[in-house]
C-alpha cells in the first residue's frame, strides 16, 4: 500500500510539473488579429512581433474553412489541426477545447480561431507573459502578450470597430498600427505578416490565398506592411490590365494601367507596360515619349522593347519599332 501511495504521488507530481513548467516550443510573443469582413466574407490574420519571420509560424488560414493565430509559447500544430477541426464541422469553441485538452503547455499558449460564419474562440493561458490578454466579438478577435502596457488590446479592438469602412487588408494594418501606437510589444518591433483568404474554396485553390505578405526583419515592420499593401493594390490593377491585353481590350488595359500608375507613379514597370499598350493601340508618339523617359532611367528597358515583337507582345511595324527604341 505504501508503494502504491508513493507511485500515485509521483504521477501527480509529474502531471503538475508538465502543466506548469515552461514548454520548449518556439517563441512568438506578439500581438495579432483574426477577422472576417462581413461584406465580402474574406478572412484574415495580421500579426507583428519582435521576432524574426513571425508570419511563418503564427498565421494559418484556408478558404472556406477559417483562420488561426497561434502564439506566445507557440504550438505550431494548432494551425493545421485547428483548420482540420473546422473542416470537420467543429465550431471554433469546440476546436479550441480539443486543441487545449491534450496540450500540457496550455497555460503558456495564446490562440485564436475564426470560422467562415465569423464565430471566434480565444485562449490566453495564465502563464503568458504580462501584459497579456484578448478581446473578441462577432467577426474578430485581438490577442496579445508581452505587451508594454494594458492599453494595447483595447486600442486594437477600438481600431477594428472604428475602421469598418476600409477594405479588410487595410483595416487589419490599422489594427496593428493602433497596437504599436498604444505601446506594442515591450521588446520593440521586428517582423509582421498579413494573410487574407477567400470566403469559399474554389476550383483553383492556388488563387484562394488572396494576400500573403510578410516583412521578415525590419526596424518598422508595420509601416513596411502598409507600404506593401499599397503596392499590392497597384499590382491588382496591373494584373487586370494584363487580362484585358489577353482578350484584346486595349481600352480596358489602359484604364487599369493608369489606375496602377496613380497609386505608384514612380514605378517604371507600370509606366513601361502602359507605354507598350499605347504602342499596340497605335498611339506611337505618346508611347515613344513615355519610353524615352524610362530609357533615361534604365536603358535595359530599351533592349526589352526589341525583344517583345518575337513574343507577340508588341505588334508594330519596323519603322514604328525604330521610333520606339531610338
């Protein structure tokens, strides 16, 4: 009997130790938001941390399923396993309960799960480094740990609610800005990430990840993320312009290229393809004037122009080509 009592004591001691000792999982002390745009159904994760390449570990998402943010002493399996549970029909609350049930490091975890209906479930373990906490509601959850102060999470929630007129990507970045302005990570800044996925899975799953941007190492990762979102929006118009080229709609292509240039007026790539489209539309004089300015900044574009006719991307006469490459 005495040996049985000793054995039970050892088992309980081991259990208590496993739930209170710090896990050896990767660190991702950070602040993040998971959210859904009720107008479009798009879902997203945005995150910032004083840690290298935070987006490669914290952010998870699948079109038609949901998104997950796993952080603090991070259990990376929560990303894929959480999505799988949602795929099986579990609610975020049910999925979170299952994930935490067999996790001996649950007290050190912070995780948020959101599904296609905008339902959320969030966990901030009691051993997360202060200041730690979360706030959530329909279509969003903000969560953070190792913060400078207790004003960061309320600032994130406020920004999410106040910036409802913005597209989802820009709205997520504004939440990160608000967190940083309120104090942010007590250690400072290093990396950020933004993932936006489609509301429903399509037959072309490679297109379901609408935005996937990362700033791996920067003194101002959130500012750089905001810049990248602007670049992304500009190239959205470039891609639409390319589509119009494919269907031989030059007017549509020029319209989209001009929108792109309005966003990034100094981008030579956008100027160049606008000029080429003008040339294909037989506005040689205007195209040539644009190209000459581009060539002065980088002569390699002139050489590229000479290569386009062979690929069928520039349909001009020999005389017109000489005008365009002079």
